[in-house]
C-alpha cells in the first residue's frame, strides 16, 4: 500500500507541477504577445477627402463619384493617383517637415476644356509628432488650420474634422461645380 501511495503522490505531483508550470508560463506568454504591436510602416497619416454634391430635395450632401482623377503633389515628382476611375474618396499625404502641403487635382474634361479641369488645394496645418509606442516609435498627426483651393472645378471645400489622426474619419468634403443642365 505504501508503494501505491508513493506512486499516486508521484503522479499527482507531476500533474500538479505541469499545471503549476502552465499557470505561471501562460500569463508570461500572453503578456509578451500583447507587447508585440503591429507597427505600420507609416510616418504620417493621410488627410481623407470625399467628393460630394448638394442635390435639391436632399437633406444631406450626396456622395459623388468622379469618373477619373489624377493627383500629384505640387512641386513634387509624386503621382498619387493616376487617372483612377470611379473614385469617391482620396487620401493625400501631408508633409510632416513643413506646415503646408499642396496638391493638383486633374478632373475629366473634353480636350478643349482640359486646361480648366484642374484645381490646386493648399493645406495649412500644425504637425503633431505622436509617440505610438516604444516599439513603433513616432507618427505625425496634424491639426488642420486652413484649406484653400482654386475654383476651376471645385466650388467649395468644407473641413469636416480638423484632427488628422489614425482614426479613419473623413476630414474634408469637396463640392465640385455641378452642371445641372439648365445652362
């Protein structure tokens, strides 16, 4: 009987030891996984822009789809959109080394009016370097101060949200001139 009791205690001790080891190691493993954040390879977040139209008898502006759009940074050799088709929202990268950025937007137009189908948008902002984590480092957020634009195709611009952060909210609404067919 002593041998049976010794064997039982030995086997129980093994199971208890493994459970105790599991209870100790599991939280350590979980904590180490929680610290491994997914760091995006992004230094700045983009300003998000939607295209809208005000339609008679509609309470809210209606989302507008632009047939084709080309966008590049002013004074830069950066093509951001290359005549992308059926677009209703764009994202533009602001310069975190300056307090302003400008972009040229080319809208679809017949060849005889193509010189009228582009607008420039200027963004004026404050750069807000923000620590994401020790592992991921800093990212540049922005506080929009003002947005100006030319008026060839764009009628007006509305700033919906001044804080440009990693939240996926839309920041700017663009309202192009709309030909209602009465002219």
